[in-house]
């Protein structure tokens, strides 16, 4: 069973002010930030203010370990506040005074906006994988534990913490609370700095440069840190972005968009595209199409898929346009595009239909060609509103609850939580999500919830919903009854 070198950092207040490489609030704190704190604490612990020596072997061993997994609480970015920091121009003010002129240091100040992360819990753990019974563990653990116990802050000076280091087993890790963040090799997730071999020497070199930056009556600029790596971390419970393909809805002659009314025709668009997909997939290499395209239970003919495996199918999502004008709020308008998406294991099926659906006609029940599909680039502004990463989402098509709430707010919230879980959102995010619901839309252009024409078999209370998650999630997001046909469709809200 694998073991882990676990550094436990407990914040004394539920806030973290550390910033990432891009200047935005960072959460979780990067492993490199922990390493810097250990180096600083080691210098203070053994009173080595000029040159680090005692802890060098242990820290050199630590920087050679693979990137750790991180266990932490959820955090949300605060609205923040503004400070006014005096500029370092005392010489100008003093010169004015000596010349008999009036001057004030208050006239020379810079605005500084402070935005912190508010933590739902105050413990962060860094779990470095190590082989059990390594002789290095026995020799270096006491030093690293003493250094961890000497850490006073992680982030800004006001982010006071206490720390500890120990060896834990996999079974111990499973009992720990917090959301697990894992390093990933893809481009999704949060970019965090990690230490690599040579990071310690780079930090010591920079410290020496700071000490001697004014030597020989000249200023010597300090070389910035460069010996570290940046890798992406993603919560264990966060799926890879759902694979999707989008199409423009054109007139049969290709002369322009074929426009469908959102309130009355969204489910019609979904049905037309589903029928077209079934036509091109009749002989595809992935088996029968009844369950994956139509959502029928292969064991009980005519019944919809339920339970485990119910998400192993296509979602057909009509995309109402969202118009952005500088002098007015974003406005939801008619449908000009459609999206087909599924779960990550079935990316190959999205690739298969992408190559075959473009140019395919949409045929109505009366056998009339009403539109044509044309591949749409995902970088389009409207499409990005449905697939981008955001923490606040609101409906463009109302949610149909998977049950009756009897107009009881507690029941409504539980049904919304159930809908999120059914849509694959993690339990941790669902429990901390904040819900608002009402008949009136949260966006300009949305009609009253009860005025949307739904498929006849989709029954239940309908609401426009706005959800605030503790961290950003990626779309597309559709929840509730009929979510495979466009009901309960959300767009990111800035």
C-alpha cells in the first residue's frame, strides 16, 4: 500500500490572499508556495539568515519528489476592497519642503485592489507519494517536521497558519476531509507552480541577490525565480469537459440562418436534429442506436434509460442566441445553433458525427426540408457562453423539476440538488451550491417559465434557476427532466 509524506497547513482565519502567476486569487495554494514557506521557516528555525545549511539535504530530497495531490476545502473569491499604498517618493516631498513649498505624501499613492479567497474549511494538505520504508524518510522526516512546525504564514503575511508533517497511508488519506486536487497532463484545470530539482538553489541564489543588491554603491537587479514547473491541477470530482459539436441552422438554400422561436420550438429543433443524427448513424460502428441516440432502454422496449448508464447517450441542445450590446444587458433571443454532446468516454462518437452531419438536412414530420446543418466553430461568442468555465450559471430554458415540490422551498431545493447530481455534478459542489428560482427569467429576453412549450411527456414544476457554485465548472450544463432535449439549459453568467 502506498504511503504519503503529508504536510498539513491550517489557516488561523478562513481567508487566503495568495495570488497565482496571473495575479488572480490562487486556490489551492501551489506546492511551490508550500516549498517557499518551508525554506523560509528552515532559515528561521535554525537561525541561518545568510546561508541555509542544516535543512538543505531534506529540502533537496523533497524537491525531487513527484508533484503532490492536494486536499483542501472549497473556496470562493470575495468581492474585495481597495487600498491606497503610498509611493516611495519621500525624496520628492522632502525636496519640496526644503524649498519652502507645500507637499504631502498622500498625493503620491497607488490604488491596490485586494481580493481574497474565503474558505469553507481551514485545512490544506499536500500529499507527496513516497515508497514505504525508504531510508530517506527516516532521516529527513524530523527535519521537515520541524520546518513545517515553524511555518507562520502561507501567502501574504496576514495569512497566518500552523503546520505539521507526517507519513500517512492510503487508508488514512481516504478518511481525510476535503476535495482532492490531482495533477493532470491535459490543458484543463488550474495552473499551479511546483518545485523541481534545482528550485532550492534558485531560491537561495535569489536570497543572496537580495542581500547584495546594493553592494559597491550600485543597484544590482535581483534575478526572478525561474527553476520551477507549472502544471495543471483539477479536482478529482470534476469531469473532463464534455465532448461536443455545434452546428449552425441554415435555410435549405444556405442563404442565411433558419431561425426558430426559443419558447415554442426549442424541443422541435431537438427532435429534428435527433432524427437527422439517427439517419446518419444507422450503420455506425458502435452498435445499436436506440439507447445512445433515442435514450431507449434496450432491455425494456419503449422505456427511457434510467439509473446507471443513463448518461451514456447524446444530448441534443438547441442554443438560443445571447446578444451582447455595450449599452444594454445580454439578451436571450431565437435559436440559430444546436449542440450535440455526451460524456467523456464517448468522444469518438462525437468525432464520428462531426464528419457526417454537416450539410445534412432537417426534415419535418410532413417530410419537408426545413433547415440544413452546417458545422460551427466553437470559438463563437454565443457557443462559448454555453461551454466556458464559470461559477455562476442561469437558465435560458427553464428547468423542469424531476418531481413535485408542492410549492415548498425546501422540496424545491432538494429537487434541484437531485437534478445536479443526476447531471454529474459532484456531491461537494452540490452541497455548497446556492440556488435561486422563480417563474421570471434571470436574463433579458427570457419568457415566463410556464410559457415554454415542452414535450408532452415532460411534466413537472418549471422554474428559471440561477446557481452559484463554490468554484468554476465547465459547460454545457442542462439539468432536470428532459435535459437531453434542451430542457433546463444554462448559460454562464459573468
